[in-house]
C-alpha cells in the first residue's frame, strides 16, 4: 500500500530538510531562546549557579530535540504519484499513509525561508485520519479535521505546483465523466421522445375532462 504500483508514475520524491524540520516541528529555536532568556535573567540577578543549571538543561533539551528531528527526517519519505500521495513515517514503528488525489480538496503552502515550506492538505469527506497517527506530518492545532502536511519540503513552491496539477487533472477527469453521462441521458431522451403515460392515467384524465357520463346532475 505504501509503495507505488507498477502502473503509477512517480512525479516527485523527497524528505524534509533537517534544519527547517527541527526549527518548525520540534521548535529548537524557541527552546534555545527560552533558555537563553533564563540564563540572562539569572546573570542579571547575579545567580551564577542558576545560570549554569539553565545552560546545562538548555543544551540537553536541544540535543534531544535535534536528535528527534534527525530521526524523523531519516524515517520519512514523501512520494507523489499521478494517483496518490504517500507519506512513509515512523520513528519507532513504520507507518504508511496513502492519500488518493481525488480526496484532496485544497493544498495550503506556508513558506519557511526562501525555498523551503510546509504544504498542508484539506481532505474531502469526513474525518479520515487521526492527528496523533500523522504527527508531526500534520497541520498544527487542526484536531477536529486533521490535515496531512508535507513538512520542511525543499523547493516547496515547485512541489506544491506539482501536487496541484496532479490533483486538478484527476478532478477534471471526474468532471468530464459526469458531463458525458448527462449528455448521454439527454440524447437518449431526445431520440426516444417523451415516455408514454400509462393507460390508467389517460383514462382518469379523460374522465375528469368529460365528467361522469350518464350520471344525474
């Protein structure tokens, strides 16, 4: 299920950028600024011991977060085909998420720097995937209707364009099929003419027009 079929064409394949992923998904920059502020406050009040403790905790926290970001990138692969989008993920247990292009209603691009960005996808229909299942490849805080997201993608504008083109072609095929069906029905009606009324309905209409013949007024 998580591997393109022989008849599928792979349009793009990639994975997140490590630095952008660590900064956007694991918030390493915010954590660094937080501990830097604590260290500054401790030094301002002349508490050297507190400053040292904050520095040690900050470095340890950043090492953990950076390691998680590295492991997340290492185990993540994004594959776009002409029929679906595949997300392979799983730092502990491998999970493969298949998103048919016909279920993608919209794609929202958020740039993170000059060329990298996140691409979140709104899905048609009811809730299909769980927020926890997709994390961190999911748009933040969209708990009611989780939106799968390609995180920290290099050349994000080009990837978003490929995704939009692939999805629009699939939608165009569905729309053309629907229009062809409607035209076929209309043509059949024109060739066959209006459907004849049942004899019973004709008799009832004649009686209503003539009245009850032979009955006293």
